[in-house]
């Protein structure tokens, strides 16, 4: 292993090392507060290690990894969301009955798994990353093990994720049978001169799509989403919604671009069906929900559908649009879940819509953060979500996918209704002037609010001055 | 620079009001008043300064413009520019803004900071819409005015406010998104034709679009503007939104938001798709007439004063639609006049409705009656604006509707005949307002105070303007003339404009 290999793998090594370090700290019986601060520092260190990699790129580490600017961007996003989740966790878990320390070990492992996915160029690293991520999530989802919903969610996720991993593995095996290789680029070579897709390969690809579909929670593989989002602790839900999906999207994109899957009409048709179904079903199911976590779950189904719209055209614009949309979606989703986490108390999460009544007058700042996040999810101008949607529409219309564009627009109109409903609840009712209980952890409350404010500023910044980020993501080339 | 300054004043004023509202309940309204007055004065000075230039400017020469790069990767620029038409509408925007602040002076006591923030941001959005010369920027401002309006209706409205706010938002947003698709379609067609991907209005006006596609793209734009205007099948959000909004909200909705629809048709639909617009001219005029008659009939059957006024808007906006698609100078000048006078007369009626509601705590006309004896001033002014609404000569609306009918007569005989019956209907509903509310036996008991000084100022400003527009509309006509002539030339490249100029000098 050369020095450069070492530098290129630095973020992954740091994350792996961090989990071990935190484990040692737990053995040393340090307090929750210290562990929280140390892991925060570790996240920051691994995030900043990305900066040193710029000159190296692109840097393939054969055969497992391809470290290019798209991958590093995705790693950055994933570590960033891990960092935000980490910050939000203190207040949330300090109140809870379960000892929170081991939580941080799992968080590092999951982040590591997602990052491995983002740079993997080989089935082995893909599967390894996915399993590191998923196994960690089993435990994280059911972390508050005395609660019925958590256990239900944990079991549900365990069974479905295990199933989908099996599908994925079988699919990989079939593809290996057809092409005789597990590396993406070698596979592309094996497929370069076939006009129609070989049946075994198609079969394998279909099975892989089932597996990936489960992880991404796109229709028709979305059944687990609402229950798991609701049952998992809020910071973990935020992590599932962002980092775990981001990693899978990244590897899927890399795989598709490598084998140039966009030239097979049948496959594209399949993806179009999945995208349309996700957009429509996700938005429709969210309409009647009364629980904010469930609303956000269904909305995430729809958003993955939107993301597929950017994915399908297969043009050079795809990596840019996907990266930008993921950035916008990550920032927005983290802000939304952050507010839920901060408002949650010892007994229950702030998930019922009733609890948000008159929030505008009780906690104007939190309410503004949540509304800007929701407006961004709805895709209203001045927010990141609008620029992201614009990017997606531009990508798909440029390649002539008008149907997808129209469905996207129509379904986001449906989506407006439930986002607005949450906002309406927040300003309906009047302040009952019950004095708010004294904040128990002023320091961490301050940090959380600071992070949430930064996220909100980012949401608006990306909506008003997106040019910097756009010209950055425009350099991404996957081939 | 002036143009950007106008928007900055409003947006910054809004933010300051929001912050100042934390300390003192009356700071925000002063801030709002100062910022809207400042904008108004700037524009007025500019208008007076430029009034010679305004009338002669021809071709695509803007009076003043401001351009700055925004999102270069997609060819989006921050390009503001105005011609005479935009200038008129901007002046109207700030005028209405001042009145809106004044008429919420006492009405709004709760959460004043957030209220004036929303008010000023709506104005900023509207002002931006009237200035934007980049289609992306236009859509951006189009949406910016939406959210604050949603809050305005949803928080400070009356009983059924939440429903009305939803309806308003979803109607306008859905239609806006269709427009956005059409904008993107235009963007890519232009890009494919020329290799230059840009949202610039000036460049896109020359785009060669296959006529089959042009119809669809134009429909995308038309839907958005038709919902805003509103054109009859898309009008159902309007009575709810107008009825439930606070007074200032109704004033801005009627006075400004509806006008953005008309402006959009004049500025975008016709110049971008002249061919396609000509194909739909007759159906559009029929829809306009349907609006005139239908709005008037429904207005007559309302018992809720604000809903009544809302339906009169539908009727008056029917004239606008008919005038736009008559495609000649007379009718288009009438449209511009109608835009301005309708804002003033209907705005005044909404303010009156608000004032009556403040005193009687009801909008139900069956519970009113004989208010003239108790409030002679309010009665007189109410009479003036009811007359303006029915198009009495001497008041601005007469000029507007007369010009539109005259122009439409050239374009289509029978449609105009039906439309002219609208004048009779409007007399019926306007007189009903006067009779039900101001005349007849007294219903309410107890002393009701007449106009306060602040209310006098508001009403005086409105009355003076409507009479001025009725007696001497020439400045407005002159200001709008270059823009109107350009539109006509676009539609009838070979027609002799000179011969028609004798009608409207």
C-alpha cells in the first residue's frame, strides 16, 4: 500500500478507527458528554481529511475502489449527515432510558458503510459496504429496545433488508456467471459489443434492482418505510433518510454509468415505471398522515422517485443533477428531522402533528427552520429544493423525457398539500403562554440550534445563489 | 440600479419589520409605510423625469434596465428592465402598497412584524414580476409572491381562512408549475435551434417554434395567467381567497395579483407565441365574455359583500381577456386602463367592505342597511365607487371599458354585442350594493363612527385617482403607448398603425 493509497482511503480509515476509539472510550467509562464531543471532533477530522484528497483525484484503487470527485463529494455528504445526526443525538438520547454510548460506535460504522458504497467499483466492496451499513442500522433502529414501535421497526427492517440482500447477492452471482467478472469496468468491457442485453445478465440486474429498490424505498419496495421511519429514534431516521440512501444511489449510478445500462430500452422502461409509481404513490400516501415522521417517510419515497427522473436520461448531466439534488435533499431532510429531534422529549418523539400547533408563536425559530425545510421539500423557489427540482426537470426534458417531467410536476402539486398542512398546523392556534420548561442542556441545545441554523442558511443559499455549487458539480465525470 | 433598489427596499423593509416586531408592535407598520412610500416616490420622480422619453421610445428600447449574472451555468441572468407598461404597473404596485399598509394600520394588532414582512414581500414579488426580463427570474418572482400571500390569508383571514389559503396556493402553484414546464420547453427548443441556452426574454422572443409545439407551450403559459386573472373555469379560488383574506390581502389580490395575469399575457404570451395566440383568439374572447356575464350574474346573487366584490372582479377581468385577444391598439389601451382603474375601484370597494366589517362585524349584506344616515361620508364614497364599478362616464372605468368594447368591435362583432350587455349587469349589481347597504331602513342599532382621518386619506387618494383617470387618462395612455404599439406590430406586421393612431393619440 503506497502513501497515496493511504491518503485516498484516509476518510474511510478514520471512520473505522473512530469506531474503535469510541469503543475504547466507553470501556474507560467516560461520560456521555465526553463521548459526544470526541465523536463530533472525529467526524470533523474525517470530514476535513477530504480536503487533502483533491490533488489525488481521480485515484483508482484496483480492484475494489474508484476514488473520484463524485465519490468524494458523496463521502463528504454522508460524513456531513453523520456529523449532523451526531450533534442531534445528544439531546435526544440524554433524555432516554437506554445508555446512549454504544450508539456512537454504530453511527460511525454505518457512516463507514455508506462511504464505502459511495466509492466502490466492485461487487465485493459494494456488498461489504452495504452489509456494514445495514447491520449497523438493525441495531440503531431498535436502539430504544423497550419501546414497542422500535422493536417492530427493527424486526421489519431486519427481515426485509436481509431478504433484499439475498436478492442482491443472487443477482450479483448471475451477473458474474454471465460476464465472468465482478468489477464494474471489466463488466463494461464484457458488455461493450452486445446489442441486446443477455438474458442472464438482465435477470441478475433485475434481482439487483429489487435489492437496491428496498434500500432506496421506491415503489413497489416501499412497504417498510413508514413504519421504520416512525419506529426508529429520530436521529436514526434522519440517517436512514439521508446517508443510507445516498450511498446506495451513488453506487447504483456508478454501476449504471459503467455498464452503460441506459442503452437497454427494457431496463430504462422498468426504471421509468418505478420512478412514476414512486412519485405518485409516495405523494398520495402522505396526504392522509397525521404523523410528521410518516409524512416525511412517504415524502422521501416521492423524492427518490424525483431522483430517478434525473437518473434515467443517462446523459452527461445525470451525475451533476443527482449530486445537486442529493445535496439539496440531504440538507433539507436533516433540517426537518433536526427540528423533530430537538422538540422531542423524554416520553415520546414530537411526531404527532398536534404537537406542532402554534409552534410559530412558541418557538418562532424552530418553526421557521421547519417551514423552510418543508417548503424546500415542496420545491418552492428561494429554497434548495427548487433549484434541485429545476436541475432534474432540465436534465429529463433536455433528453426528451416529457412524460417524466409532467408526472413530476403533477405529483409535486399533490405533495404541496401535505407540506402546507404541516405549516398550517404550525401557525394555527394561539400561544397558550405555558412557560416552556427550562432547557436542560443549554450547551448542546445551542450547538444543535447552531447546526440547524446553518442548515437553513444552506437551504436558502442553494436556492438563491446555486451557481457555485452547480459549477462544482458540473465537473463530475463518471467515465 | 433603480430597479434592483426597488426590490431591495421592499425585501429589506420586510426583514426589518420582522425584527422590529419583536420589540414594538407599532414599529413594523411605520417601516412598511416608509419603505413603500420611498419606492413610490422614486418611481414617481422617475416617471415625471422621463415623461418625454416614455412616449417616443420605440422598438425594444427599455426605459432603464439592470443586468447581473446569476446562474451562469444555465444561462440565467438577473435582468430587470421596464418599459411604459411596466412603469405604470410598478407605480400602481407601490400605490396599492401604501394603501394596503394604511388600511391594516388598526386592523392588524397581532404579530404585526410577521404581517408586514409578508405584505412587503408580496409587493417585492409583484414588483419583480413586472420587471423581470429573464424567464427564470420571472418564475422566481411569480412564486415569491405566493407564500407570503398564503400566510396573509391563512393567519389573518376570517373564519374559513385555512381552506381559502390552501385553495389559493394549490391553484396558483399548480398552474405556475405548468408554466415552468413551458418555460423549460422554450429554453430547450431555443437552445437546440441556436446552441445558446438562455432564459433571456429578449433572445427567446425570436425563437422559431414548430406550430404544433407552440400551441402546447403557449397553453402552459396561458394556464398560469388564466388562473391568476382569473378566466372563468379557473376562477373558483378567487371568491374564497378574496372573501377570507384580511382587507389589505383582498386589496393586493384584486389590485395587483390579478394584474400579474394580464401583464403576463401582454408581456409573454403574445410576444413569445404570436402565431399561436392568434389561433386561440376567438375562444379566448368567448371565455372573456363568459367571464363578464357569469361574474356579473354571480355577483348579483351574493349576500356576502366581499364575495360580491370578488365576483365583480371576475366580470371586469373578462373585459381584460377580451381586450387582449382583440389584438388592436384601442382594445389594448383599454386593457391597460382597465388594469389600472379596476385596481383602484375594486380596491376601494374592498377597503370599504373592510371598514364596514370593522364597524358592524359582519360581511352579510342582509344585516346591513341605512348606513348612509349614520355614516354619510362612507355612504358618499361607497356611491362613487359603485358608480365607478358600473362604468359611469367621468370615472376611470368608463374609459377603460369603452375603449375595450370599441376595439373588440373591430375584431369580432357578436362577441362585443354580448360583452356590452355586461355594462347593464354591472349597473344592476352596483346599484344593489348601494341600495342594500347604504339606503333602506336602518338595521343595526347604536352609534357607528364615520371615517377617521386615516380612512379619509385613503379614500381621498383613491377618489382623486379614479376621477383623474376618468377625466384626463392621457398620461396613462401615452405611457403605455410604445408597448401597445409594439404588440400590435408584432401581431399585424403589415397593418398600418398610423391610421389607427388617430383614435388614441
